[in-house]
C-alpha cells in the first residue's frame, strides 16, 4: 500500500522531450539515486514519441522505477497505464473526466488530478482522486497551457477551505522556494525542468528532498 503523502515529496515529471543533454532513462536513474519519491511519464510536446516507441520507453522507465520501489505514474493515458500496470494515472482538467478514469482503473491504482479551483478540487475528490496537483505556484516555462500563478498563498487557500487530501505543488518550483510551498500546506513538490535540465540531477533531487522533509508539518 503506497503512502500517498510520502509519495508526493519529490515528484519528478518528464518525457523524452524534456531531457536535452541525455536520455530519459539515464535522467530517471540519476533522479532515483537522488531520492525521488514518485515519477510521472509525460510524453507530450513537439518531438514526443508515439506508438510503439512511446510504449517501449514507458516500459523501460517503469521497470527502472519498479526495481527501485519508486511509484510510476502515467500522464493522461489510461489504456497505457492499465496495460503496463502502472501505480497510477494523472489527469488534467482537459483530459478524461476523473470519474471516468477512476471507473477504468483496477483496484489499487492511484489517481491524481490537476485542479485550478476549489470547485474542481472537490469534484476531483468526489470522483475518487487520491491526491491533487495544484499550481502553477510560480511562473513556469515547461507547459504551454499553464494557468495563472497562485503563489504559496494559493496552496494555503485550499487548506484553509477545508481540503485535507494530499496536495503536490507544481509550476516553477525551485530549491529556494520549496520551503515556503511546503510551509503553505503542500505535501510535496513536483517538477519537470528543475530536474530534467539539471547538470547534477542526483544532487538536485537530494536537496529538494532535504528541503521538503525539513519544512513538512
């Protein structure tokens, strides 16, 4: 049984297009060595792999995560997640409805949902979401469709409104701003470029993890 709050501490999200100087498997291996607590396979954007090549890469990363007891999530592709027996699926508001996703997932498969309002948060939880992805907390260049920045106060807003479910913050997360994000009520931080573009992903992850654990309530 996966402890969702602990799983969210340092949540790495990436696909082949996010890793410029190396390959995704090498990047994930280094991130695992640094201590990531979850990985989400998000193969999207210009130049993203499709079809068999995409699935082959997903399998390689899943096996690496399995071997190291790191939960493996797939972004938006329920069929692939079920086929690969992923630990979970993450969907956004523009993807398949959370309730429909939940109905297709086997028992024990976790569901994460990105939300941008209290209404969306409550709807996601009612539909069976195991955790919420909230952001962007800070400006980000990783997603072309990023919404308005909410800042740490945005995380605090959800907590003060009564949301007790696990929350992972996303969007412009750095080692420097992680403490205030965790202090505001997030259980963990998720990032793409901060790890994918790092010259020392192992060290970067280790510092993120230290910051999260130091400031968790």
